C-alpha cells in the first residue's frame, strides 16, 4: 500500500506549527490593561479595537470600565476580551449615564459656557473615580500581573494605576505605559512628547483650521496651544496631584512640559497621513488611524440587506449623530425635523440611527429609523453613497477605510477638525449645525452624491490605507508588544530635555545676533577710520 509521505509530513508540520503558535501565545502572551473612559462611546470602541488586535497576537487584553456600562461585559462581540469593572463612590450609576446625555445637550447649544463647566466637572469627577480605584485593594491585587497599560489621554488614571502597581510590587517589575489619543492630533501635546511644533501650519485641536492659515488664524492657533498648555497645568495635573497625595503617590505627577514624555514609553495617535495634514513626528509617536475600529464588512441581516438592495442605482444615505447624540429629538426637535424634510426630497433611501423614538416627526417612507446600526458593515456596503454624521474621529477613520464620501455636521470639540480635514482632502462637505436647514442639507447631499470627485478621492484614500503591509490594529498591537519587550526609551528624542530657550535656539540666535552686531560695528568703525585717514591725507596735501 502506497503512502503519501509528503502529505503525512505536511500534515504533521501543520499541526506542529499550530502547536508552536498555541504554546507561544500561552507562554509569551502579555497582559495588557486598557483604560478608555467609562466604557461607552467612541473612546470605548477604540480601546476595544486595540484589545482585539492584542488578542489576535496572542496577548490578554483587559478593559477597565464603569459599573454604569457593565452590560459591555456580556456582549458576544467582546467575548475574547476580559473586563475589570470599577464602582463610583461619590455619585450614582444613573448620574454617570445622565452626565453623558447632558454632554450631548450642551454640544447642540449655541454657547460654550455650559460645555466648559461640564468639562471641568468631568475632570474632577473622573479624578475622584481614579482615587477610589487606586484605593481599591482587591482590584489592584487582581491587576498585579499586568505588563502594560494603555491610557486614553482623556482619562489619565492609568498613570496612577501603573505607579501604584509598581509600588505594591516593590518596584520589582517595570510596567510599560502607552498613551492613546482618540481624537485628531493636538500639536502642543505632540510637542510635549518630543515632536517638533510649528503653529504656522499645524492646526491645534478644536480650531477647525487647516494647514493653510491666514495671519489671524495663525495667531488664534498659537493662542489655542497656549490655552491648552495653561489649562493642562492649571486644571488636569493639579487634580491628579491631589489623587497622588491621597494615595501615597505624591511624586508621580508634576507640572512640567515633559511629564508625559518622561512617564510614557509610547504614544499611539488615532490619525493617518492618508487624510491628515502632513507634519513631522518623533519615533515614539505612532499613527494608528486609518481603521482601528474598521474591518471588512460582514453580511447584514436579511431585512437590512433587502432594504439596501431595494435602493436601486440611487443607493443609501447613512445618517447618525453618534453615541452621545441619539437623544437629539428630545434636545432640539426642530433640528431633527430639518433632516426629515431633506430626506423626503432625496431619491436615495436613508438609514437613520437614533436611539429614542422620533415622536411626532413625520418620517418619510424612504427612511428606515434604527436605534442601533452596524455602522462598519453599512459603510462597507456597495449601496452606501454618503455618510452623513457629526464628525467623530472613529467614524471618519471608518469612512476612509471603506472609501465612502462624507457630509459632516460638527457639533463640538474635534468634530470641527474632522470637518476641516474632510473638506481639505476633497472627501466631502461640511454643514454648520446652526444653519442646517432642509434646503442646505438637501443641496449638500445631492452635490456630494452626484459629483464623482468626492467618491474618487474617498476610494483613493481607502486604497492607500488598505495597501499597507500592516493595518491599524496590527500596528497598534505590534508597538505595544514591542515596548513591553524592549521599552521605549530609545525612541525618545532629547528635545524634552532642553529648555525652551535651548529648543528654539534663542541663545544661539542671540549669540549670532551679537556677533553680527559686533561685526557690523567693526565694519562701520573701520569705514569711518578709513574715511578719516583719507580725508586727513587730502587736507595735509592741500596745506
């Protein structure tokens, strides 16, 4: 009886390779804690995406979330992630949930006073949560096997957790610290990490500027950076210094520009140069945008697929205002009615994601209202013609990954920055939330859908992103794994070791100016001396 030796060997090698992969995952897999806000909204989705990437590389990823959003732990799509749930001792779970709803209310308002007060409350309340968390002996004990912590920069409690864990372990273990910035680039923060900074062409966070700024815009851009630096030193750091005092970690926080560069091994940034204004970055800053929360689309359920296919050649408009703005019909009913009227006029079908019922609003027959949508799968569907949304950075990256034109209705914060990038890149258009009439909405949608230039740019961006050898999740997981193994000190520039005078070469420029002045004075003195000598000789001859 003939035996296929090569087939047997191949089979054995295949099983051997699988066994080696399994053992390597079990033996060498690291434990990574991901702290990304409370566990709701775009920040959580971004942290979960990084966790998924780590799991795919054989690591264990644990997400730290609030008891208010404990339902995340039971969702099947996060079954391969672990969770640590923390409690709130100074406010109820309902107060936590209501806070984010109120945040959406303020975003739709005309003034910024309420929003500023809310942000201050957010900083204070999350610092209180951090203090309770660090003082939770049982929780900290369970986290002692952590090898790295990924810290969302909107809640820097992970820094305190790392310090507490290393102290509890008598500094026998070095825990890697990786920061994660979920929004568009913040130049003053990048400067604090050691990257170069030039407000002449690097638009600051929340300005809505492009890299082509007028004199007044450049002035405002610089002042915005100064404001962020001052607010960070005056608001955020002091409350965590208080946390340090109350938890025996007084030496962790300090008010200095190089703080984050000193503490963190690596900085992950949710942007991609395929759609970002170009600027130089230091080696310890890693762009991981271009689809952290995106992936190839999966099959829709039959009802939704039938709706999509039933749109014919006109296609479908996907409309959502994000996780925190689903209560829009309660907040500002007239705002939603303008969209309903615009949708009534378009030949396309519309999927409208809104959590609460639309009440008395007359929903057009071409509109399908859903409390939740599989956004990634819909963006990847060939019938989707345009993505109409509020301008969250995750949605922006997902639309870029799938090559879908965008119409942005920015409501607050970095959403105006996303809108600026969409328009500058030629991927779509922007609608002012205060001027969002039915006519404006309709005209903007029809322009983006009918003009092929927007779709062409969107497809080009998607091609650039997808042709890379390593996608966003893989890149993020690779670099986290890398700093666990080797640390991140060698990636840091010496820029943050310099004073501002040294960094901007003020002393050198002053010295060169002094030399130039001295040289000029010498030349002037020499010329005057020559003139006197010549004039003196002429006078002597005349005499």
